[in-house]
C-alpha cells in the first residue's frame, strides 16, 4: 500500500518561493521546508527574505523583483546553478490596485500585471528549462478567488484581471508541459489575514460584508493556503495538473 503521508515529503527537493518575506509566501516557505525541501526564499524586500531564511534549516535568501526580467534570470540561474536543479516553483508575489476603473492610472495597472502574470511568466520561463530537462517538477501559482469572479464590495479591476490571467496561464502551461512530466497548478485563496489585507479588513463594515459571503464564516490563515500549496507541489498530487484549487471557505460555492 502506498504511504500517502510520505508522498508529501519533499526531501532533497529544491523549491523557490517568490514574495516569501511575509504572509502567504512566508507560510509556504515554512511549509515546504518542514516537508524537507531546501527553500530559496525570494522577496523584493531583501531583509524580509533573509529573516525568513534564517529561521529555516535548509534555506537561502535572494532579493528579487519578479517584474525585473534581468534580475529574475540572474536569481533563478544562481539557484539552479548552485543546486543543479529546481524542483518546485511557487509564484506568490503579487500586488493589488483597488480603484474605480475610470480612476485607475496606467502606472498602477501596469504594475499589477507586471508583478502578477508577467512576473509569474518570467519566473516560469527561467526555471522551466531545468524542470523540462529533468522531466519532473511542479509549479504552483497563487491566484485568487477574485480571478474567478467579476467583483466584490469594492472595485479592483487590475487585480481581477491579473489573477484571471494567472489562472489561464496555469491551465495553458499545464497542457504544454504535461508530456514532459512537469505539473502546473494554482491555489485561489479567499481573503487571508495578512499585513497586506489588514487595512482592508479594518475598514468600517468591510469584515462583516466579506464574512457574510463566506459560508464558513471566517477568513483564511496563511498556513491554510500553505497547506494547499504543499499538497499541489508534492507527489501526493502526482495526477493533478491544470487545476485551480480554491481555498475559500465556500465563497465560490454560493
């Protein structure tokens, strides 16, 4: 009988997590490390990346702006070159841009897409050759339930667009790379309690409105998203590719 729990171990694997200095990215880095992976903790905030890596047994830190093509290629090359492989890529980095469409600046629109789908693409393109040569690997993109619906209690056009693009990037790449043994999936979190979302949740009445649309009646915690990322990254999900896994307390089931 297959040892199901053993399939979630990542011993000897090399994992890269973007935006890993805080929130979901930090939780993902900790979960992958706990499962045995050597984790490359990357973040635009170099100090935050170093702080996370310092708390792990097998880790390294890299400053990384995923919207900077030259930096992405350099960092990914250094990680792959140092270890001879990259087995797991978690594309977590992202930014929001809450604004009515007619007030949304081109700069904020471009930044949201540059960090989200374009940043994910740049990281995928950089590590892809290593995975494809090895004919194994797992990419987990962090999307959002906002990439699967058209709206919520405030306008957020750029974010909806960016996360929707991440979802179809996931599906298209899964189909392209499946014959070479590389799996590509995504998680789609609901609202998660992080420093990034706290200002939103602190707005008068917002928490009540959002919880009213969540059947489980609470927000997600970063560890709950990290658990889904670990599953999809591991061999426990060996027959899963092109899937978008909502971690949403029932939001999309309404």
